[in-house]
C-alpha cells in the first residue's frame, strides 16, 4: 500500500514539474511575441493550478507519514518529495514574477532583440525537468549533470548584465526597461539554482554524499 502511494507521489511531482515548466515557457513566449494572453494565463490561471498541486502533494506526504510511519529509504523519499514540492512552488512564483515583468516590457520598445533570455529559460527548464527525473529514477548521475549545468545559466545572466550596462550607460532612457530584463534574468537564474538544490538532495538521497553549500542558492 505504501509503495502505491509513493508511486502516486512520484506521478504528482512529475505533473507539478510539467506545469511549472509550462509556466516558464509561456512567460518567455508571451514576452517574445508581446502576447498578453500568455502572460495573463500564467498569472491568473496557472498559478492557481500550481498552488492546488502544492497542497495536494503536501497532504499526500503528511498522510503517508501519519498512516504508514515509514522508515529508512521510504521516509527519505517522502521527505524529499516535500522538499521538491516546496521548491516547485518557488519556481512557480518566479515564473509569475517573470510574467509580471514581461507585461511591463511588451508595452514598450525592446531595448534589444532577446537572445540570451530565451537561452537562459531553455537551460533552466531543462535543468528543472532533469532534476525531477533524477529524483524519480534515483539517478545521481543525472543529478550531477544538472549541477554542472548551473554555470551555463550563471554565464548567460552575467552576459545579459554586461550588455545591458552598456545600453544603460549610452542611453539612460533604457534604464527602466533594462532593469526589468535583469529581473527576468535573475528569476531564471534562481530557477536554475532551485533545480540544482533538488539535484543536490537527490545525490544525498542516492549516494549519501552532501555536496551542498558550494555556492549560495535561492
């Protein structure tokens, strides 16, 4: 019976992860296409679904602990599920933040064509998906791969910052728009950090090796 509940937990986490990945994709699509519908859907519809998923998973985990009094690996899996659930809720919040910044930007001329922001989003989404897969498959190898890709997102964020500093210095009228772009980049960087956090927890769960605290995470 407990194993059936654990299977349900894994399924719920995959579905929750898929939802928040969709939220990130929608925000970037809405930004690039200047489409308010995409952005408003994330804020008004998808966030509600994300909150509902968080509550469902939390209640499932608490019920399993109370009903079955799990030990050892089963308990670690449930506690890990609670941690991932919390991280996914924070990712959803970051997606909403991106959507809100994008609503501001699409009403104004773009400072520059968006190249690195979509790349950051693609990398962050991939890291998030793989971190959940690493948990479900109990794959420390995949988790290590996710951790290694965090530097790619950090590099892209730094590149965006360097470019925007140049634009702001040469044309002060771009400052407000540039700051919104930097806010989007920071939220994407934090999503990548949360994916790394999940992967670090997977490594500890599978290998018993603690690799946390090698950098500051959101």
